[in-house]
């Protein structure tokens, strides 16, 4: 990915690292289009090569990963099993709601 900016007064197209925020008259390009970019006749293309440093995951990335692993490993609480009186019968269910009927026995 790269950001393309035009300097009309210098007839120059500048292709640099992806911008951190939106600017008018700047265009973000995918890697394929950034590589194939050509400028009109009489214009110059300046390609600013970003420094590629593989720094690995940040401290915040590692903390987020650890939190996600802890959350995934946490056991689900067992659903509460509610004892119904012996004469109450469940006759239907919709989501978390239950339809109960008193069987009249007892």
C-alpha cells in the first residue's frame, strides 16, 4: 500500500508510505497499482521507499493476545437448572422464555 500525492507546481507525483490520515488530493493505492504507476509525459515520479523494519508484535499486541487466550480458556458457567414443582410441565420454549402449564395433579 502507498499514498500518491501530486505536486502540480513541480509536475511531480510523489508515491510514499501509506498516509496516517486522510488528506485532500491524496490517493491510497494497493501494492500492485503503486508498483505500476506512471506519470504523464513531462512529469517525474518520486518514490519514497519506506523503511521496512520487522519489529514483531508490540507490547500491546502481546497483552491483547494473552487476554484473548485467558478469555477463551475460561470455562462457561454451567446453566442453572431450575427445579420445577412436580405438577408444573414445560410445554414450549422460545429463546430464553418457557411456557409452563400446571398439570393440575398433586
